[in-house]
């Protein structure tokens, strides 16, 4: 019997676990460092972008995704997503997800950069929670072995093949294939829409094991997080319904930034807001949804409505303050279209992975669909014999080697220090001076996982590891493209190429070698 270890419990991980467990002769263990319902998926207010309207088409969804990707999206990856989307959504429905209906048909919303209303929602603005709850219920009723509050720290690699994971307590869980579905790394930044668990764990594990990562400079900042402690998200769907952005003086400033104004691609809107905030001394801009009315807002966006009102704001009667926040990692562990990585035995899916789908700027509501589509697809590779990813085409650059950190005189850096460094140098606006400062600073920071670590210490080490490769990648991309904006190189280069990085080969923690005879 083959043993598949899935790490992560968002839509991608839950889908992969269920699909793998349905295969004869496959045993599945699902690990999550918190509980099953704690993930980026469960926080997702946006919907699922999928073609369900006869007036829409897969070709149109493909075109919109490619346009948002700023020339960097892999067309094959996009085609797979859009063409397989309807079947993947049908599978979600069979597993208990109840999407909203209007007059007996699926309700379809419009979001930025979509040419058709194709966004399905559940519970108004609680789509992610509805998907998570339904899949968690199915997993608990299945043969999947679930280990909650169990943190994977490193990969076991023997003779170049991944053979399991090392857990926080030092024990080893062996598996024929490991599927990383650990989500993103929003905690790199002080302002993020991500939950506290989004600390780049799977990406850091893969990097330490020698896997190739790609496009790590490409981070998407959501334009409209409520400008209050915790940066709660105000979904793009609110603007899709007609809300507008206003400067402190009431001016609708996005009309002068882009022809699509508030519905321009996310990177354009986020930078437009940041620039307006700079013009008004750093004060947040205002999201004006008053024309929609309090009753509509409460009915259409019940989760956001409750969140906004919990801060004493009445968005049905007055505009509310918003500002950009870190939202989605387009980069990740480099994979092929089946989730295979550069290390045999290791697969990755969802936000932790990068197959080129999102390019330089994710199209709104494609991420939940990605988890549903590729979470099914990765199982094809997970139940097969371990092998590395297929060779990728010439649009993928040769990996940049990131040298070991110089820790002879280590620089202490708290998580708060790290977040501020990343926000200031590798946030919405970047330049060579700031990025070089970040690279040189992080070169002196110890990124290893200390012996006897607790969860937070491992998370901090993971964030430092991801931050190092992110700033190196951002320095290497000497152009502006999608979510990566260089003030010293504000235009895109003539050729769109994916970046790639790999850490220099270093030994895994001693406990891995001692327990499993592993090396990498």
C-alpha cells in the first residue's frame, strides 16, 4: 500500500487528501499545524471564478487570466485551470458546498479584470469558509488519518528522494510521496489579510531540502484591507458591486489612474491607493459603498458587514478607511502541471506552489479554483512512482544560487523587525538601494531551525528563510511586472521570464540524518 502524506488543510490539501484516499491501495495521512479549519481558504471572502454561464467561455476566462498575469502566466497552466474548472466545482458541490443561487440559478458576481460575471459565492462573502467546512466534514468521515496540531519541520531526503517529513517533536513520518499544501506567507508583512498560520512553512521546508522555487518576488497586495488593527479584508466583490474609492477630500482618484478605475488589476489599484495615501500624508483612502445601502451590504456581505461594524463603522452611511495589505504569493515551489517539484517524491499544490498559472498578478477568485482543480490533479502524480518535474521551457530562468547566511556575527531580527524590513524594501514599491539593504541585512540573519524549537520559533525561521530568497529574487528582477514594481525600473522588459532560486546545499538538521539516514 502506498502512503501519501499531505501537509496543509486548505482547499488544495483537503481536496488532494480526499482524492488520494479514494484510490485503491493508497493510505493518506493529513497533517496540519493548527486545526483542520484554520487556513487561508477558510478566510477567503472572494468566490470561485469558473465558467457556468452559456454567454461566457473557457477561452474568455483564459484570456482574462493571461491579461492579469502581465505576460508571465503559463498558457498551459491557465488552460488546465479554466477548462477543468466546471468539473472541479461540480466535485465541490457533490462534497456538500452550497453555492448561492438567484432565481433558481447559480448567482454569478463580477470582480476586477473579469470580462464576465463568473464568480460563484457561498454565504455571500463566506465562500472559503463554506468550502472548508464541507471538505473538512468529508475528510473527517473518510479513511484519511488526520493529525491536527502537528507541525512538519523538515523533509526527509535520502539519495535525492523525499521520503517523509520530520515533525516538531523530532519523530519522522515516512511516506512514499509528500504533498505540500501549506499555503502562503502573508506573515512576512506587518499588514496582511492572511491568518496567523500563513508563515511560509512548506516553502521553507522545500528550500532547505534543495528544491527549486520560482517567482518569489511576485507578491500580490490586496488594495482594500480595512485600515484598523488586524487588517481585515474588504473583498474586491464590494467594488464589483459598485463601491468606489475616494481620497480624503472625497475625490474619486482611481478615475485618473486607469480606465477601469476601481476594477483595474489589483496591482494597479493597490499602487494607486498607496500613491494617494502618500499624497495625503499616509492617511488611508476611503471605500465608499454608501450607494449600495446598508440593507444590501448586510445581505450580500454578511461577514464583512459584521467585521466593519465591530469597529464601530457604519459603511452603509459613511465611507470606511482602507489601505493595501499583503494578500497572495504568486511565487512558490516550482512545479510542473501535475504538482511535481525538482525533488522526486515531493509534490506541491495551491499557494505554496508555482506552476506559472498566476504569472505576475493573480486574477481575482482564481485561487480557490486552483486548489480545487490542481488538488485533484496532483493526486495523479502522488499515487505514481516518485519522479522529478518535467523539464520546463525556456521561459523559466536558470536558478539563482542563494549562498549560506554569514552567521559569524549574527544579526538579531525579531518577526516585527523582519516584517517592517520587508514592507519598507520589498512591499508595494521597490528599488535597488532598498533591496540591496534587505539582501545584506538578511545575509547576516540565522535562518536555521534551532534545536528544541516550539511552533513560533520554527515559523520565525521559516519566515526568515523565505524573506532571504524573496529579496534576492526581487533584486534580480530589474523590471516592473505585475505585483513587482521597481521605481528605478518602472517598465516591463521585452521578454517575460520566470525567475528561479535555490538555496546552496546544506545539511538537514542533525536529527533527520540520525533518525532517517537522510541527506541533501
